[in-house]
């Protein structure tokens, strides 16, 4: 169908891509949607992405249920539909960053206990939540242990863990604070400051700070906003996650 | 120095002084957000002789240069769309230091853009496209600390606004109002970056106002406070505008007032506690953010001096509130085409809502881009007028029920630009309005949209730039154009004024970009606004008589 449309358009001497670009600009490129030349507005980026032709045609005609993408089969003529489909397909070769905005794959469905645990792990309504220090399953801030490798056996173990990597930073000009060392490259010492609910990556000149083993910091304090049943759900989530290869 | 700066005496129209002088210390000028400079070395009589003194090309031209420069003690601080930062000698344009925040490879939600830095406590603060706040040493540009406010992939949010330094804290508002996200304002200790408080725009379970959100809709209700707030040091209150409710066009799962979206909130700086709020648009279904600048001015209202907060929003209205307690005093329309309501009554209540409908087009003016974009208006205490950049535009809205998916776009429908009643697809202008009554004084017309901020000065001048690249000065009292310069790049940032060694400068960024900036190219095919990323500084020629 597409190939035929293309042949007919070329036979008619019309540039189907120019027509498609015009339709795209008028209908799709509004900043509330796909942006100029598919560069992304509030809708996913199209530039630099390759779609199966059948899928592209279907989405443009029918839309995607439960999203803001409407179907255009009743709004555009079939010539315009063909042209804009050809145009969007041609965007596959446009320059694009490594991962397009708005296109991250949805998380795989989890069984109910693990799904609840995942919601709790990353719950933005509580500070701190686990995701504030742990990067896992595509989300979170990588400050603490990689939970892909470490699995506490029960919630008591989870609460009581005392990581050796949490030390005490002793800066020259301020009181000591709990810290995790990051690196000491390029004439700078970088540490995570764990004093407040969001970890701060701080940079010091090496002579401005020393690190001593041990710290009063505890994981019990970091998990204080979670009840025992909630931590059980989080454990269920951690057990459900596939182990990294 | 053979010339003396003429510091204009602020007219007795106002009691408090929101004017800048030699420095431009904050995003809105001062914390009162007047965008008004008390410098008058450049004035109506000599602005025609203004010349370029230097240009600084940042090299980061992706998405234009949308920032407000900060100038303190002869050093200018600038951020770019991809979170580069510069310190530049303000008299010569020579770079002192530069810095690049390491953004991840993934394209940021809604594109990379940045409206400026904040400077205080020996630090330069910048929000990033991946939801960090970073602090640099003011003298050297060395990074001192960075904080990740929340994984940007999770929230579908980031920081594009300039931060605000208030006493010992630095405060930021984030984006995400078109994502399935619950917006927030966060404050950090300026010196160390340690978290101080977070104000969630949507109250949580058990908090006052939570009852205006049925079911779980509060978790994804938006309200992103994505611009920069203001601060009154006498009242010790921070004022911030909050964004639209989500999903933008469809409210089927959130029937209720949806506090505190599309509102002005007043917060206590020490704790982030809410002192008062005023909601401009209950149950917003038009994407009518109330996120823009809050101008703080003391002006007489009905014969009595009042402490006002003036707020122009996407709605096409400027709201006049008492900033001590949020009392509604007036709302005056600044746009001509307003059809989403019939009017606003004496108590601030919206009358005659015209809402988008599921599955069918409804013509609404203004469209979701709003009758004004985030580029700031300016207030002059000499005239008592607010110089407001206006967009006349309408849209066909179609609502669509949508399930929220964390971090993903949650727009709830579609908006397409639609013609105005006279058949035009839109146009813009800069107009001067009486700050209290809204009476229009003059208009500077433009065929497309004016999307740069306005700068007002005690020289009775008003400066701005247009998307075709012209940076120009108007007579603040008559609107007559007195000077212009073709900078080559479209204007989507904010010009400032400052002085070094007794010489007054006007500096402007140029280089087109932004989300709303992309709209004109769809509406007027063949029109091309040029990108780039260059800062221009103008002054009177050295040897000319002042």
C-alpha cells in the first residue's frame, strides 16, 4: 500500500516527503506533541528512530489508547496520511542522541507483592525513600551498595546493616559528617555527605578533609519511614528482581 | 571618571525599592522581580547612540540562549541550555572561567534549556536538565557540591529555572507538570547542599487541601513550580507560582479544586511551611500554569497603600493580590482573546468555564501556550506600569482520558493551534498597563510572538528582543522605538543592565530555542528564527558626552 502510494506520488511528480513534512509541521510538530522535525516536545521523540512500517501506519491512523496520541484517519485525507507516514519513516536517519526522550520502556509487570515493594522502594512521597541512595532496576541514585549483588535475608538484617563504606569525614572548616568516599582524582576529594535526607556529592581539596573509619550513621535511621510490612514488600521486590548476569 | 551616573530617584509611587543599581544580583533583578534598573546614564535622549561593546559566544547553541545573566561587582555569570556556566568580565567580555555539568547521554524530558544561575555565599548555583542542583565556587568555577533532587527518569521532571538564594538557603522549583508527577519546591543549605525542606505543591494524605484530590490522583497531579519565585525580606516570605494540574486537559479522575495547582503560594523560608495560597484556576483543564514571575510592589489601591503581588499568567489575566495574606484585590485582562471563561468576579471567582471535551474539538483562547510565556514582564516605579509581552492565540482542544505512567508525558489530550476570529494564526505585542487598574497605555505590535523578557530602566526606556533577531529600545512612556540592533539570533532570554567603572551597559542573550519557541515555525511556514548562543553588551560610546 505504501509502495503503491509512493509510486503514484512520484508518477504525479509530487515530492511526497515535502508534503509529509508540511502535514507534520501543521499537525504533529506542535510543541505539545512531537516537536519540529520530530525532535520531541511533550510527546516522544521521533527523529532518529526506526519504526516497523505497519506499526507506524497503524499508530498514525488509529492512535494509541490511554495516551495523548489520537488517531488521524478521520482528520487527514488518505494522501496526507500516506505522506506524513513516509515523512516520519524518513526521520529514522535524522541525528538523535543515544536514547530518545520520552521513550524509556515501561517497567515489566511484577507480581502484586513485588509491585508494591517496587512502588515503596521509589516512593517519591517519602524522603528518604530507598531510591534516594540505591540505583536499581533503571531508577534511583547510585550512592550505596549495588542491590543487584546484595540481598538482605530478612528485615532485621536490612535495618541493622552497618556498611563499612560509611566513614566519618573531618573537614577542616566544619563539624564531621557521615560520608562515603567516591574518588580522589584530579586534585579533588569527592564524598557523599549523608547528613540530610538527600545525599550531597561534595568536592574538597585533599588538604581540606580527612576520612576516618566508622560512623554513627545507621541504615536503621535511613529506613525509619518504612514499617515492617512495608519492608517485607520491599524484600519481596528485591527477591523478584532478576540477578544481574 | 568624567561622567556621573545619574541615579534616578524612585518616584514616590512606591514605598519599597525593587530597583537594581550597578549589579544585577538576581534572576528578576532584585528579589522583588521588577526587572527594573535605577541606572539612567542611558536615557531617551542618547539611546540612539548605543553601540555594541563586546559579544560573547558560548559555543552551546543547542536550543538557544534562554538565560538571565547575573552581574555582581563587574563579573557576569551565565548558564547555557546544556548546563555550561561562565564567569565573564562584564566590561570587556573576556572569559574568567567556564564549567560544564556532565549531563547524561539520554535526551532530557522536554529538551535541554536553562534560564539562569543564582549567585550567593561565594557560590554560583545552577539547576540541571537531569534534575540536579550544582554549586560552583564563584571565583574559580570549581564544583563544590551537587545534589540529585530525584532520578529524572522516574519523575519526568528536571530544573530549567534559575534558583533563588534566600538568606542561608538556595531554593529551586522543578518541571514535570505535563508528566505523571507531583511537583515540588526544594530548599538546600547554600553552603553545603544539605537538604533543608521540600514543599509538595499537592498536599499529601492528612494534610490540608488533600481532600481536593479524589483517590490516587494526588500522586500524579502536577502543579510543577517550574519558574523562579520572589522574596520579601520585610515580611520574610517566599512567593512561588505553581503549574497546571495533570493530566493537562482531562480532569475525569481529579474532580475537585486540585490544590495547590495553578496557584500562588507564600512559604516561610526557614521551614517551607505554607503561610497562604491563592488559586487562580481551580480544576485547571487548559494547561494554565500559574508558574510565572511574581512582581512585588507597594502601590495605592483605592486610595490606600497596599503590599501587592502582581502575577500575569497563561490565563490572559494579571492577578493583583495582597502579598501579606493572599487576599484577592483585582484581576485585569491583558490579552484581547479570552474565551476560556466569561470573566472573573469581584471575589476572584471564575465565571462561565469553557472546558475541553472528550473526543471533540473545542476552540479555546488562549491556547495552552498561554497569553504570555515565561519571559518576564517589567515594572517601572516611574510610570507605575507593567510592561507585558502578550501572545494572542487560540487552540482547538480535545481531551482524552489517559492512565498515568510514572515519569511519562501525561497531557490528557491534544492541542492544535487554531486561527483567531480575524483569521490570523496569532500575533504578539508588548503593552504597557497600569499595574493596579490594567488600563492599557500603549502597544508595540509585532507580527509573530515576542518571547524575550522585558527590561525597564530609570532612563525611561524599555528593552526587549524579537525572534527575528532585533534587540531594541522603546520610550517607556510612549512606546516609540528609539534604537535597535540586529543581533542575528532570535531572542528567548532576558536582557539586563549593570554598570562597571561608571559605565552603564545593557546586555542581552540571543539565540532562538525552547518548546513554545518551536510553535511559530509550525504556524508560519517559511518563517525561520535563527539559533545561536551569544551574549551582546551595549553602552554609549566611550568618548561621547553623557
